[in-house]
C-alpha cells in the first residue's frame, strides 16, 4: 500500500470526523474511500503475483533471474501483505470504536 493510499484513507477519516461534528467541509478535495482501498489491495495483489512469478521462473532456470532479486521481491510482497493486514486491523478498530459511541 502506497503512502498516497494511506494519506487518502486518513483524509477520508478526517472528512468523516468533520461531517460527524457538524462543521463545514470543503468537498473539493474528497477521495473515494472504496476506490482507494481497492487500488491498494490491487497493488498488494500485483506485488504478490509478480514475486510468485519471478520465483517460479527462477525455479525453472530462466536466464537473467538472480536468487537475491527473487528473495527481495518475496520480502517486499510479504511486507506489503503485513501492512495491508495492519491497516485493516486499524480500520476495524476505528469502526468498532465509532459504533460503540453513544449519540
């Protein structure tokens, strides 16, 4: 997940907070939360697919593919997945807190 995607999520949460508090909101700078999350998940999926493909090509003995490149790409894939899981956990916690608030 890119920094821009995380910034988008934060902006969306701030916008929601402002709307809930009844303050005026400038809607000219809104990002679509669903589209941002889908783009981030697609990027994680693409990273995993590319790493898996590169590992398979290395196993098949395709020329030009080095073991260190394969290992780095697999680690990038694992880290991006871990970050995605952590973002999901934070969003679930935030949602649970919001739903637990009394009006």
